């Protein structure tokens, strides 16, 4: 929150509300309490919880597991296969989990400017860059405000304020008013695409249609979600098909590196004597947009570690039709089917996918990298960039169609001056 206020409003507002430790340092005006989980009945989970309550609540029972939900991640190298030691799992919380957060601030004299600035600070809770936890640039950590309540207490000569403040701290009641906190931030790009025919992404664990049988072993990736109805939560029996932000970002990054090399004349013929490590490394200039870490650069690299400026949201897949495609493996000596090599996969038929790309405040990249990004998004629009799994079999071809949204705000990019 402080980082976002500092980048969007300025250092003075950040110091005034969040405090500072410089020569004229002052303490923070804000008291931010821990965010507490809500159970399936909409009650706050506070303090030690009895095992019986956890066992009786389907939401708490699921969340106390060692792996309530996880995503399988893999890093792809320049040859389109998994990098060495590039396979890992990431434990996450499912979509729909709710928390309650309390914030207090005090002042001897609350001016009208304080009130307006406070509302501006609150609006950043709905800013797309306000995300909690790790992998926030890969679609994780975002949330929305369901309800909020603001109260003003006069502490001077007001004995009843103490009881009201104690009640607030104990969180005996939850806000019920629908949130009116908004932010007029515009995404960098909103891109709607439709698959040309059959489509699949990731490796799911359960079927999405009713046409599967015991031989179907490949499914589109889907995730469980928590749905709320009249203040009660329950697990959705039908999982939601998801194209993860990390997958989208990896696909864009691979094509972005290609176009950048093409525009700078870094052709494969010039790297005939290069080592395998040099082939796997991407152009350093891509770190301006995608970020750079010591793990990617190598221990001896001189490239600076920076956070990425591109945020890619998870894309919800909209599809109402599935089909089954059967495959087998051919014996290269006999030309017949190999024993035990018959399998089938469940595919989605012409699903619709909406991508949302966001940029950090004051994102700065070079003109060459900006041109390569424009080329990459144009490939996506024309159906030249597969988005999903099975691209070698034609399962992930998508393109923009007439009537769909294709909105890119290039004004959000600041072009670095050429040296």
C-alpha cells in the first residue's frame, strides 16, 4: 500500500501517512490490523480454533490441509521444453477466500484535506497493482472489496467512544454495506480472443464435460473456487477453466525475445559457436519489462535485479462445448499401433479467452523493446501465436475476431531515451 501511494501520489503523502525514519522522522498515522479469515458461515476465525469446528466447516477443513490447492509450474527453455530443474509446484489459496481487515488512524484536528486524501488512499485498494503475496505479476494476489464500513469517533469528552472502539477492535460485527471504493485505473491492454477450433491448456485433473470415459487422461487445467451466496460459502462443484497468468506471460516472453532479436539483428547464424547457456539466456533488455533475477541471470551476471513492470492476470475461459480426441502411438518398425499406447484427451471447442495486461506506474522501456512488444501482440491478434497446449497438433490457435475488444493504451509506456 505504501509503495503504491509513493509511486502514484508522491513521497510527501507516503511519509505523512505511513511514517518515515529520516532526520525529521515521524510515526505512521495508520494502524493496520491482521487480515482474518472468514469461515463458510461468514464468521471471523480469530484466535485458537477447536478441532471440532475445523472438522465441521468444509472451508476450514480444506484450508488446514498441507496442500489446499497448488499449481504445477515449469520453466521452458529456448527449445520449447522444460529447463533443467525448472519444474516446481506452488501452493496457493483458491479463488473466493475472504478476509476482514481493520484500519485505524487518529488525528487531533481532521481537516477536509485529510478526509479527501484518506479516500484517495483507500481507492488504491482497488488498484490492479495492489496485490498481496508472491507472483503478483503472474496473476496472483489480487482481490476485490466486498463490503466496507467507515466510522468517525470523537474521543474527547465522549465515554461511549471507548466501548465502540473496543467493539471495533474485537471485530464483533462485519461490514454489510456494498463497497463504493473505486479506482479509475485503465489496464494497459484488454484483448479478447477466440480459439479457431479445438483448444486445451495445462494438465487438469478432472473432466469438464460429460463425454469422457476411463481412457480419457488429459484435461484442460481447471481450479476449484469458493462461491458465496447470502453470506455463506461453499466449494463450487464445477471447477473453473483457467489459463494461468504465468502461462500467458511465458508465451508472450518467448515471442517477445524472438521479435527483439529480429529487430536488433541477433540471428541464429551469429551464435553458431555459442554455448548452451548462451542459447538459453534471453536478451538482457527484456528485463526492462519482464524483470530480472539473480537466478535467471546467473551468479556471475552483471545485470541488475529488478521487478517486472508487466502484470498478467489469470484468464477465465468461457466455453460450453467439449469434445474427445483419441490418439495412439505408431510403432516405427511395423507401422502398427504400439501396445498400450492408445489414449484420449478432452478438448474445449472454440472457447473465448479475455486477456488483461497491466503495467506498473511509469513503466519505461526502450523503443526497440516497445516495437517488439507491438509485434508480439499483433501476432496474437492475427492468430500467429499459439496460446495454450498442443500447439504442435494445432490445438491452441487463437485469433481476434470482429466485434471483440482489442484495446491497447500505448500512452502508458514511457520510451527511454537512446544513449
